[in-house]
């Protein structure tokens, strides 16, 4: 083996070793994971960086991608309407289209500054529940307002409430004396239209994440996610991620959760149908009933869309096209992976034990038609930097709201691929589950619980080291 090849092998092992990934020939060919999605990867940046199809899709699949894209981006309208293929919005809703929350297939942001008191939250939703387990072990909805707040409604129906966000400053200091300032958000509901909420109400804010690469996450074998949990437990350290098993409506079974901020969704089909239902008020065969509670008579009496005004408002074929579109959104290739500062940051990432949760790489398993995606996702070496487990992230991030097996302090490890492109696509870099962090460094500083040691390691870094670490993460 030549010296150059040996260095490539050692580098690939350093990237994956902390997470226990196996070395393959394609790791040596792509030692820095530049092709984040293997053959699906696109080389893209700018405003459209998250909106390209897999590079290896067939022509027929590209047609499906375009059809799904059209239904993802266009607004739905109130029923009754002459546009029966797109009517049925509401009666209660947050957004009029999938793209209303996932602008350019990217990440949403909470209202900022003074707008946090007056601007309707669109890409930020507020989950609701009361203590105890609901159907299949999931959260129990509030009896008056259901499982999330709808701050918009069709004519003749009152929006449920207005979300108000206020911030408390949390100053801090790095070991070298450099100051930083975090902003702790606090949420409350005003203008409640249907009476008081339950006294024991639990609330959890959730920001809309970017979508590129989610079809590849769907193709990671369950066994790999379970393996992550076993290896972390066996390591004996503070990092002890847990699998969240959740109800999946398409398969009518309990499955391993891998999507959502608490890994509370198992499949893209469930995620998509639930978003149509909860965020836009669009019913489907998976979620056939409008989300009106017994206290919301006007909501229940509002016209329905779909055939004969009886629903479902999105048919199975159209829903499948939207699922396919999301499942085949390609991750973008890394930027400047060989730059000296980025390579330095990569070493610091390993030293801080970040890869203990942000597992760098996987090889995807088979993809069937039942998955809603494309076989183009199968057998690819991908670099998402996540273990898809939930972890206790400490009191500062805790929402106190359980979600299936995930506790009120546990959150899923978010994938890191594409983080450095959010600013290009969406004009901001608001990170974490509710967008509280302004950029990668603030996101690290919010880490606590199982990740406290990694955060403290970063607090001890010099300015040059911090900049290198952020350059690496933002290159992914």
C-alpha cells in the first residue's frame, strides 16, 4: 500500500472510528466524504442547493420528482372550489403549502425581534399534549386545542391562538475570555379562541428542518440504528442514546422512529400525511378526519374538499408523488473538504467526541416501493453525521413533553449535512429544534446533558480552534 493510500485509509478510519463504521473501498476513494450521498450527490450551492433530485435518478423518476414538486410548492385553497385537486385547506391550518414551511426545501426560522410578538409563526409550530399516554403510546392531545396550535383558519372559523415568543439573555464566556450571548426562548399562547387550555398543558416548539437527503436516512437499516444504541451503552461513557419506537400509520405497526425532532416518526409517508393533516388541514386515507375538537363547532361544520366534498382531500396517488419528491431530494456535496482549516476542524470534531452522537457514515440498505422512495438510494455510502437516536440534552433544552419513549429532555441527533448551506438557501442559520441558535457555534453551546463534556471541550478551545471546528461542520 502506498503512503498516499495509507493516509487516506487512516483518515477514513479517523472519520468513522468513533462511531464504529466499517471501512469500504469507496471510503478510500472518497476519504473525506465529499460525496455526501454517494451516487445521489449533487454539486450545488446557492438558493436552490436543497432542491435538486438525486443525481442517479432515471428519466421516469425525474418526471415523478417534478410532479411531486408541483404539489409540494403550490398553495391549497378553501373548499368548495373549482380546483378540486387542491381544495380542502383547513378549516384550521398553519401554512397553505408544504413549501410555506420548507422554503426552497430548506429550514424555517422563528419570528425574530419585535416580530416574535406580532408575526404569525409559520415555519415554527407548537406541539401540545397533556400528561399521560394517548393511542399507541403517543402523546395525549389537549381536549380543546388538539395536538398543535393552528394560528390560521378559513372564513367563518377562528384561528386557535397566537404564539408569543419572549427571550431571556444568557451571557457566557469561553476559557480565553471571549464573551458570547445566547437567547433562551419562552413561549406562551394569547388570544385563545376556544377557551382555556388544560392546566397541565405541555408545549413543545418545532422548527421546519431542511429536507435534502431524508430519503437516504429512510434507507438506513433499523439494525444500524439499534447498533448505535448498543455501542454507546457498551462504551460506558455519558453518551447513551436510545431508540424511540413509535406508531407508523402506513404500516399500522410500531417501528423505529428516525424523523422529527424527537425521532417520533418512522416513515416519510407518515411524516408527509401528518404534515398535510396537521399543518394544512388536508385529510388523506391515513388521516381521514379533520382536526376539529368537540369545542370547535364551526371547524366541524366547515365545508370539506375532495370528491363530493367528503374527502379524502389528497388522494393516495398524489400523496405518493409528494413523498417520492421529498425522498429523492439530493444532499449537496461538501465544500472545500481539503482546505487546511477544514481538515484541522475535522480533527477537533473527533477530539471533542462529537462523532459519538453525530455518527459520520453509513451504507444504505435496500429500498422497496413500500418505502415511497427510489432504489437509487440503495447501497450508497452516505455521510449524514447522525445516529438517529434520542439523547438527554440537559435542562436548558428540555421541553418537558414526552413523545412516545422519548422523554421531555431527549432530542434526536440532527444530521449535519447541509448545515453550511442554510444561509445560502434561506438567508439565516437558525439551528436547534426551535431555531434558538444563531449558527453552529451557538448550537454547540446549547448542548448539555449527555453532550456537556463535548460542549465544555469547545469552551476550552482557542478562537482559531473554534473557527476551524465551525469551518468543518459548515463544510458538511
